[in-house]
């Protein structure tokens, strides 16, 4: 019988495996330990002010609650990450999350709330929407005001005849009188807030009796919304309401059940609605975190209070830009400036922008670099960014401008 050739004696393998594991651990530690920003923010737990466009910061008290629940949720003996989605414990979590969301947005009874898997995030809905709403050959209208609505339209072209009824200049919303809405469009899609460009609709577009589809990923639950004006509202969680992992779809009931036969089962709204978001294992922990955020918002006055806080923060930042005598510039039309994402530049010397970003990080204000497609700086001041963080940024902007005037 032929003997097997062994690369190394068996006795030597555990030692070699241990050495390899040790080297990998060293490499991981090296990657996971970047330069730390100075702890000058005064925040609890040594936290920084995180201006990331997403995943974004979460409320400290929500994180503390999640920390307290981590090993044993409400005496269940399990972490939320361990419990069955079919069990009564998680059922109570998702039921409470939906109830609080419905109360926050005053969602009518003829709308279904879906907690969908976020493989691809809200971008997956770029495909799901035409597959669920439009038959092959149907015309669908898209209002393009920035990067995300442009991507949504590009994906929809795979499944329907897309008419771009309006195209913005990445800093404004085209006058509605110039829109060329199609007479036979199955739906009209728009992005309520363009994360990259910082362009935000201040009211839902008027599209007559057409089905309006709203991408609200970066301003979801940042203000009161009349849900009844939309056929579908969809949003990724990781900006305003929780960690990445779940996409929320609010869909009018009469729009459910019309998916094309080719629609993947995970994107079929009828399947998801029929199983109440539990056709398969949902993103349990993300839903739990969203539920904590929803409960907090309700307890603190609802979306009217959230909007008031967001307007106050945005005013601090836009006022700092205006008071700089041109040192900083916000390229966006003031009529549609976002309350969530504030892009700004140093027009006289773009080289100073890198210095600004680095100096701000040393003060504990991170993720201020603008999107790679537009450059400059961008401060994302979502619901959970405290006023203190925005005020500290505004103070630093004034100081930096004085030093480099």
C-alpha cells in the first residue's frame, strides 16, 4: 500500500499553527490600532464627535442600554444576538419597534412596515422597486438631484423604461415647472436627501395621482413626514435610526402582490409582508437597536422635537460658514440645504482642506472628509449628533479661518 506524503510531522503542526496564529494576531492588532484622536470633546466614555455619513453615531444612552442588555436581555438569559427570531422574546422586540415607528410617523393602517435584510443596504431597493411595481416595458419616472437618485435610475433601467424627468446640478432641485413627468409612468422616484451633495427636498414632490417612491435613507425620522403622499418610503438604518443591517420599507398595501415572476423571493414585498418580515432570519440585532432609538425619540417629544433640534444644529453650522467672510463656502442652494449632510469647501486654497480635516481629528472631530466624488469637507449631523459636537466644530472653523486668513 502506498504511504501518504505528509508535509510536516503531526507533532510539529500545532506549534506551527500557533506561530501562524500569533503572527496573524499581531497583524490584526496593527490594523486595528490607528492613531487615536485627542480626547478633547468632553464626551462620555472618551468618545469622539463622529461626523461620518454612515454608519453614523448613535445616542450614548441607547448604546449604554444595549451594553446593559448584551449578555442577558430582560432576564431572558440570552443576548438579543442569540435568541430565536421565532421566539416570543424577539417577537416582542420587533412588535414594539414597529409600533413605535408607526406612532412616530403616523403611518396609516393601509401601509405595511417591512424590516428587510440590508444586503446591499437601501441600494437593493433600487432593484426591488421596479420589480415589485412595474411590468416589463412600463415607463417609470426618476427625478435626479444627486448621486443616489442617479444610481437608482441606472439600476431601474435594467427592468423598465426609465424617463429622467428632471436633472439637477448637484447643488439645487430643478424648478418643478420644468419637470417632464410621463403621462403613463407607473411611479415617480426621488431621493429626499442626497447624502453626498447635501441637497434636501423640503416637501414631497407634487406628482398628481402617480405613485411617489421616496428614498429617505439619509433623513429618515429626522422630521415629520406625511406618509400618505408616498406609495413607498425606504431607508437604510445606519444614518439616523440604528446600525447597518436592516432596511425599512413602508409600502402601501395596494402596491403589494404585483411582483414579476423573476423577482427574487427576498425582494418580493408580498413574501416579506406575508411572513411579517420573518420569511427568513431577519437582522435581529439591528432591529432591536432601531427599536431602542424609536422608543427614545417618542419619549423625547417625537419627530417635531427631532426636527427642532436638527434645525438648531444646522443653523449653527451654516451660520459659521456664512460668518467666515468667504473663507468657507457651501455650494448648495440655501433653499434646499440639507439638515443632515453639510458639504463645504475652502475655495481660496483647497490644499488647506486636508490640513483642516487632520487638525479637526486631533480635536476629536472625525470623518469630516468630503465624498471622494466631490472632495472638500462634509459634516453629517444626523439626529444623534449632539449640539455640542456641532458647536465645537463651528468654533474650530472660526479658529482655523483666523489662523489661515
